[in-house]
């Protein structure tokens, strides 16, 4: 099972599983297709969008763990 961390880019997470997109959208991060999504970390993107990076990563990992079952 893949594990997400704050240093990964949104693009890297989407490459692991495209079905994580709604999680990003739910956190108000609508930049999934933006070129920046492949160059800045989740932590940096979260800061720009006023999102708690820890909570976002937790939700992403929870989703991936459930899907791995």
C-alpha cells in the first residue's frame, strides 16, 4: 500500500490513485490539473489554500488504506 506524506506533490498522489481527487476537492483544493500540482508539495499547496496539511494527508492515507483491503 502506498503512503502519502506532506512532501509529495498532488500529482504524485493522483498517480497513485486518481480516486483521491474528490478528497482534494473536498478540502477546497481545485488545482488538480494545474501545472503547479506537479511541482509544489502538499504542504505548500495546503498553506496557499488555508488547508491543514496533516488532516489532508490523514484523509488520503485513510482512503488508500481502505482501498487496499
